[in-house]
C-alpha cells in the first residue's frame, strides 16, 4: 500500500492552463511576425494608394484603413502565401467602397491631368484613341471606381498594379505570385472589360439624357 501511494504521489501534476498559455504565446508571436512583415510592405502599399487617391491625405487615410483592417483580420491570412497581394486586395476593395460612398455626395470639380491617366492607358492599350475618347470630357474618379468594381478580382488586381500602381509586369507577377505571361493576359482582358464598363456607363447616361 505504501509503495502504491508513493507511486501515485510521484506522478507529475498536469496544469490545465499550460496548453492555453502556450497557445496564447504562440499566437502573440505569430501576430507580431505578421505585423512586422506587413509593415515592411507599407511603401509598396502606399505607392498604389497614392495612384488610387486624389491627394496625399486621402492616400494616407486609405493606407491606414488598409492596415487597420489587415491587423483586425490577420488570422484570415494564410502564412506562407503572398502577403503583398493580400494587402493590395484589401486596399483595392477599400478604395472601391470609398468611391461608392463618394458617389452618394458627388463633387463637381474640374479634372486635373493625372485624372486622365487610366483612360490614357486604356486608349494606348489598343494602339491609339478610339471612338470612346469623347467620354474623356466627362470622365471622373467615380466613373473609374464604379467601372473597376465590375471587373473580376483577378483582372482588377493587375489593372491596379500595372495601370494605376505603375508596377512593371515583373513586379506585378511577383506581388501576385503568377507568371508574367498571366499578368499580361489578365491585363489585356481586364482592360477590355474595364473599357466596356466605362462605355456602358456613359451609354446609359446618354440614354437617360435622351429620354428627358
């Protein structure tokens, strides 16, 4: 009996809180690592935001919103996958949401030269101006945001990086984790979709004006 009692007393006690403490510690380390890697990409994120936004202040706000959402949703990111693409997708979606909010209170302001940048890229993609160039007089950031929101994600990503963010094909391929040939193919198709959406937008406006 005595020996049995000693054997029982010699067994190590398990602390039920240890596994939970280890889990929390691991989670904290993973979050710190995620935030460090994400912040290390802030220059690239800002570079795209600056082309999307109409001012430095708006670009700063867009980047802050992007990182705030990324830090809140950090568990949804899969470690080892393309973090840059994940952040830029958040940035793009936030910009589209901001554009939709702006449409509810449209600003009637003259366009600056840079506002024609994306349209010029679209025209150049087919080797020169098209019959759609008449829409330049009425092109606005809201129109671009609305049309861009209709472009599927895979194509939208390359448009944002190459045409708006001014990244090279190679940079875009690295960011998205796809071959350069795929970037070029998606860019071509994405531009065609975006041009069609812009043309449809202005076509609908013209029809509405004709009916009035």
